[in-house]
C-alpha cells in the first residue's frame, strides 16, 4: 500500500511539474511576442494546458474521491471557457484595431455590386485569369479559386 501512495505521489508531482513548466513557457511567450494576438494565443494555450496538468496532478495526489470530481469539473469548465473567451477578445481586438493592415491581411468577403473593378479597402485585388476563374493577388503570390471546390489552389504559373 505504501508503494502505491508513492507512485500516486510521483505521478501527481510529475503532472504538477508539467503544469509549472507550461506556465513558465506561457509567461516567456507573453513577454517575448510583440503583437497582442500572439501574446493572447500564448496565454490561452498555456492557461488551458497548464491548468489541466496542474489540476490533474492534484486529482492524482488527492485520490479518487468527491474532491477529485470537483477538480475534474473545474478542468472541464476551464477547457470550455478559456478558448471561447480568448476568441471573443481576439475578435474584439481585430474589429477595433485601427492599424489592422500592419499585422495581418483583412479580406472583405462581401463582393460589391460593381464586381472586381471597384477597389475595396483592406482586400485583395480580384482578377480573372485566362481560364475565367477568379484569382487573388496578395503579397506577391497568386491563388486561383476553383468554382467547384471550396479550397484555394495555386495557379500553375506560380509553381
């Protein structure tokens, strides 16, 4: 019986240590990245994984009882709430950022009535190639859209 308690303690301690290492990597990522969405991604992934490891370690150390059931419910709640809240905060930052073109490319998915001739703010230029399919120019690479498929495929000229 004493050996099982030591094994449980070592496994729980290892999981707690993994959680601590995950939190340290998260803190380094938050301070290392410059852009707010990168920082938030590091924090959200670190929180979800780090809290999961730490609470799993506490579950193993405390044994399988009512307390471990409560800790398991906390893990489930945090695994659902942390990514959702991070996503909502990221959407808020993207929609309110005045310098959005500096960090990422924003595509306007609503095509104006005038078609490809009208210029659209923060969007790629739409052109028709020789086969009649639409292509997008963004940062020097061209992507051809297949009207039958939902995925974008590179044009043959760019390969």
